[in-house]
């Protein structure tokens, strides 16, 4: 196992895949799916375009600071993120890092999955830390 060059955690992709499977198979775990994906993507900027990274950071802000529920966000952003209507790309085709290497306070490897309650609390804490760290980043390519 090697540390991820983007988030610094060991084997983060496998952990992300494991958590997605858990979230899709158990609604208790799935309650924080929107936070899992946004936090992970924010910490892995090579998967996103500049605008895509800014959108992920904005989504976390709406979820965590403005307390907007996922259903509301989906309705609010329906046209904005519709692939046939949006004026920007979300996913990067180049794999270049959008942000300089950052030290993240928490990563997906700080999330425990022993039960849904612990998992949801840990994912929320990780997402808050990712947002706070992400808002300190000023250089976005």
C-alpha cells in the first residue's frame, strides 16, 4: 500500500469503493452518500476540472453550512448540472491536479464503518474538515 499523492491516505480508492457499496446496499449508511462523494472528489482534484472542483466545494458548503438537503440541491441544480445544458465539464480528461498538494485534516481513512450511526457521524466530520481545508486553498488551476 502506498499513500495517495492527492489525499495522503493509504488505499483510499479501495476504501471509497467499499463505502459506495455499503451506501448503496444499506439506507442507513446511504444517508450520507452526498457527503461521501463530494468530500472524496474534493480531495482528489485530478478527477475534476477547475469548475468541477469549485462545484464540489460549493455543494459541500450548501449541504453543511446552509443545511440544504440533497433533494433540494438536486432540484435547485437540475438545469445547471444537466450535461446537455451546462457550460462546463465536471470530470477531468487530463488527470492533472487542479489544486497544489494539500494537507487534509481528515481523509476517508478516518471514517469508521462499524455501524450506520458511527459511519454517518464520521463521514459528516470528514466532509466538514474537507470543506474547511478546501476553503483555505487559494491556488486553483
